């Protein structure tokens, strides 16, 4: 608290507000606890001792009740740290008056240790400044002096201390020692409290900065995702719903001369910034390779070499499907590196053809050299290509059961004649209903149909 001036004004006000709130809460608890303990002790004394000193006890009980009510009222009105401290001083004065008043009427309550314990409690349980601790020491010292002067201690045998049997000097010494301990403890506690607050604000600032950067990364990633299009030759519908701010799903398509379409859909392991960085590099590399008129198998083989070389040691991998659709030639060629099986739905007979994985993930050096993984499938105009990431078949219902390939294939068979936009909307709606809107993974769906 003594180094509070080093904080910026806005943080200083916030810190003082937190101190005020902490002091109010602790004073409220201490006041209620003190009043409750005094009430219990008074009732117990009346029960055990009969009517002895009942008038004084009831008078003290009334004083305690009125004082506690006043302190609670002051606490409720303490909107600033200064007012909260005023309530704290009122609480300390309230306790000291109970001590001095009670012991003067009931000499058997004498003990200098009670004043020391009381000082420790008030000074350490409430977040005072060092100046406040000094003021509390003076209050307790004056109360101890008054307590000593208003009592006849000659009939009591006082244990010998540093000053022999002089109770006043021994008690005063104990209070001075307690004050030194409390000053050191309160200084360290205030220092750690301010340091913790500063660190918390630093973490919050960095968190906000990170959130802004993630939001920017999300916008960049979303800009890399192609939009649905419709041309005189074909329709492509795309639906993308990331599970986190930045996902690892990616797709791209590129038109070549001669009514040819080359496309890629991939899923990077993991989420967040690392996945977004790989997607960003993948985007540039695929565009460069797509312009070289490579077949899908050769294209993914080159892409794999790039990932193995440039991302070695990062433990980042991805599944991918690359396809080449030549609708004028009724030819479709694809390569699948560790991706879930994709589907080709034939328009004429609603047959659903699986496009199975042919090798492992991209990014793994399998030592296969120049081996090409590629297959060709018969294709006719009007057939529907359905491409997606694992978030589609692996989406789970509330009971934990996955949507699965069987349900997906039934849906494809029943809805293969829909146009891509309608097909995607209906499938996303079914998945949403199946999972009750709880998407744990990225959801990416791309469907392609030629006219």
C-alpha cells in the first residue's frame, strides 16, 4: 500500500476499491462474530453464575448490541477506503471499551495477554496501512494503561516477566513487541497484495492482447476459407463452423483450363495459433502447386515433402483429400492422406461411393520415396461430391454416441438429389439437432455438383 503511487491512476482506483471491499467484508464478519461470542459468553455466565453481576452483564450486552449495530451501519455506508477505515477504528474502539469496562467491574478478567491477542487480531485480520497499525498500537496502549490504572492488582500474584512483577511494564513491553511484529507482517502482506494485484493486471492485459490477436488470426483464417459459388458449370457449397476461435480445418479449390477443378480439404491436428500458422503456409503452398497442373497424388506428395521439411520437429500433422474433377471428360481422380472417407453420390441410381484413405497423414516421413497414392473413379455430370472433416461423422449426441458413417451414408442416399446449398443446410441442421448444438470439433462441409 505504501508503494501505491507507482500504479497508474485507473489501477490505483481499482486497487483501493478492492481494499475497501475487503475491509468491509472482514469488518462485517468480525463484528458479527464478536457480538455473537459476547452474547454466548454472557448467557453462559448467567446460567452458571446465577444472578451475580447480572445488571452489569445486561448493561454490557446492551452496549455491545448498540455498538455492533453502529459499526455495521458504518460498514454499509463505507463507499471509500477512508470511511471503511473509520468503521475499522470504531470496531477497535468498541472492543477496547468492552475490555476496559468489563474488567473494571469484573477484576477476575485481568490478563495482559488478552490485550496483546486483541491487538494481533485487529492489526492482522484487517488490511491496514503501516500508519494505521501505529494508530492502533497507541489505542491499545492507552486502553492497557487505563485498564491498569483503574484496577487494584495488589491482591493478585502476577507472573514475573522481563520487568519482574511489574504488570504494567511487562504488558507494555508485550504490546511493543506485538506492534513490531504486526508492522513487519502488515508491510509484507501489503507488499504481496500489491504485487499480486499488479501481476493480475499484467496477466489480464496480456490476455486481452492475446484475445485480440486470436480474433485477428480468426479473421485471417476465415478469409482463407473459400465461399460458396455457383457457375454455369457447377455449384460449390461450403459450410464452416470452428469449435474454437481459430480452427485447423481448411479447404481450397482452383479452376484449371479445360473445365477442370482441383480442390483440397484438410484438417490440421489441434486448434489455435499453431494450427492457424500451418493452415496459412498450406494455403500459399497449395496455390503454387495447383497452378502446376499436377495430378492429386503428385500434388499431395509434394505438399507432404514441404510439410516434412519446413515443420520438422513441430509434431504437427494433417489429413487431406485432394481431387481433380474433369466434368467434360467424365473423370474424377483423388488422393486421400489419412482423411476420413469422403463420398461420391451418383445422381442416376443414388449409389454412395466411398473415397477411402490411401496412406497416412501429411507431415509423416514414411520413407516411401516417390510413390504416388491416387485413385480414379467413374464420374458423370450431376453426381454429388461430399467432402468434410472429421467433425461431421464424429459429432456426438448428449449420450456420447457419435453420428457415425452409417447415419451419414443413409442421409446421403436419401438426399443426394438436393442441390449443394440445400444439401449442406439440411445436413448441418440434422447434425445440430443430433448434438443439441454442442459442437466439440470444427465442422467443415463442402459439396460439389456439376450441371
